[in-house]
């Protein structure tokens, strides 16, 4: 299953309805097809979607909504989803998730309405109060614009209170997924934004290690009696034995550890398909490492299974890696988060995106002059 679009209404942190589109909306030149993933006919997915904004502009919050939507489609109980906190104490949140099923060759729309209930003993609990699923075969799709239009179509499945075996926080997708045997692979790296500890004890590909730190000769994990022994050897040095992955941080840089996590899991997503979501992708990385990750996903010869990279960043230079504008979103926070696709602001692909971003042309993408002057005065007063 591939996500095509998400809309969300009623989220506490957002100023207006959130609307995210993941397929290519601009005209597709022949030479651009190699950086996109083909779904059917003239419909292509953006393989690397980036969210950029200044500090506290809502980038992480947007990634949480995307992860929530993916997990709901995967029929994960909402009260078990890590990013459910984005729902807050909202009385009612309406999510519409549009996706493509390769198994059934259908475009589907899932509308899920979620309510929250707060108690002293359990905290905030979420339940699905209403839900419907629409679907149509791709042969019915005549234009890109009409692809997600379900006006006049009757839902294929409607949630019923009579379904006594369906948990109140599990989507009706559970029945469909069981029948079609579909499941989205989701790699959520949000918790590794500021914390870098290897979460696995399998050997990391040698090529990944050499790319990140060529001074490492070998890194090997031994599993014995539920204990892990780590063998770390630098070129020309004695082997070091460690008992805990945390100890690797004493010998390896944060960037090397984060890179091992990110590239090893990215390799699995490229191999099997699915989604990898990375917050503040540039943290602990230099620009070349980040652009390498992006290029892997935007290489159709490498990314044959349609793996999707979704990331947030502060780095405007990364925008220049894109030939297109429709895979970039600008986040702003002015009394509430808003998200805008760059293709709605910059109509031409040939304008240097980083210049447009840093110049303030896109609005809300640079700290305000007033805030700068207040900070300068405050520091001057402190130093006086």
C-alpha cells in the first residue's frame, strides 16, 4: 500500500486543515521519471519527501500525523501508536487517508473520526466513533485531478457498532488487510533524533561502516545465552570487547552511530518497500551523508520496491537536491501550525530553492528581524 494523500481536521496544534499530497502533481518531464516511483498510468510517487521550517515551526508534529495515519492503515490500535499524542485532548479529529493498493489495483479512501476521553487513572484514551472506506479500480481513473474524487460513490465498508469483535481503537482496515494480506513496513526514527544507541544486534553491512568511518576494520555482534558481546576493531589497533551497545558511544562519533542505524534500516526499506521517517535528518550528519541518503531513494534503479523516505530538516541547501518542487513542504507556526507545498508558491522548478528559502521570499522561513533585534538588545544588556 502506498500513501497518496492525508487530510486532518481538528488537530489541536494546527491552525487549519492539514493537507499533504505524496504523489507528483507537477508536470513530469521524461528525465524526471528516474527519480520518481511509478504507480500506474501517469501517476508517480515522490520517493523522498522533505519538510523544512525554522525551529518550532511544527515539522515533528507533521511527521507524527503521517506516522499515525500509516499505523491506522496498518490496523494498529490507536492507543498503542507511539505518535498518538499528536491528537492531544481533541474532542474530535477527522482523518482522511488516500492510498493505492497494488494487490487489488485500487485507490482507497479511509475516513476515520477519532474522539478522546480523559480519566485520572488511564490518562487520555482514544476511540474511533465513525469510519468509512471507499474504493475504486484504477481503470476508473481518467485524470490525476479526479483520482481522489469519491463524490457520489457509496462506501464499500462502514464501521458498525454491531461489530463486537472489533476493538474501539482499531480501524476497519483490519478486515481488508487480513483478506488482501497487505501490510506497510514503517520505520519510525523519531526517537533517534537526539538519542543514538544501536537498537539491533545483527551485524551492520561492512559497506555502511566504511562509508561512515573508514578507520573501523570490523564491528561484529556475538549472541550467547541471551547476552551480546560486541567486537570493535579499528585499523592497526587491538580489538575492543564491549557488553552493551551504549558503550559504542565512547568509541564512535554520534554521526557514525546514527548513520549505522539510519542506513541499515534504509537498506531494508529499499529492499522490501515501505516508509522510513527521519526527524531533523541533518542531526550529527554532514551534508554529503544526508544527500547520499536522499539520492538512494531517488534512484529508480536502486529503489525498485518503492521505498519512501520522509524527513524534516532545517537545512535549505538540501532543497537544491530536488529537481521538483512538489516533494517539498514548508512548515510555519503563527498561532498554529500550517503546511504548504512548495509547488504552490514556486511555480518554476529552475529557481534555486535554497536562495528563495533564505531570502524570506517564501515568508515565515527565517527568524523575524524584530526577534533578532530583541535578542541582540538582551545580550547587549547582559554584557553591559
